[in-house]
């Protein structure tokens, strides 16, 4: 399944939570490549203003 980043993080979370609830095993999921080493958002999902 694919959810575009442009849909927003709440949309991605909703799809993942729905999927996790539908499987018969315990699943954990999380975002990767969203925060840098300093725990600040990388903001790659925002359109470039260049």
C-alpha cells in the first residue's frame, strides 16, 4: 500500500493504524527518515521554495 506524503502524516497514520488492527499479530510501525540526529524534522516533505 502506498500513501503519498502530500496526503499528510495524519493520513499515513490512519492507514497504518487500520492495517495494524487488521493483522493477527502484534505490529509496531514508525516513520523513518523524518527526524535528523538532532531530533528536528528534516522537512523533506515540504515543497522547495527555490
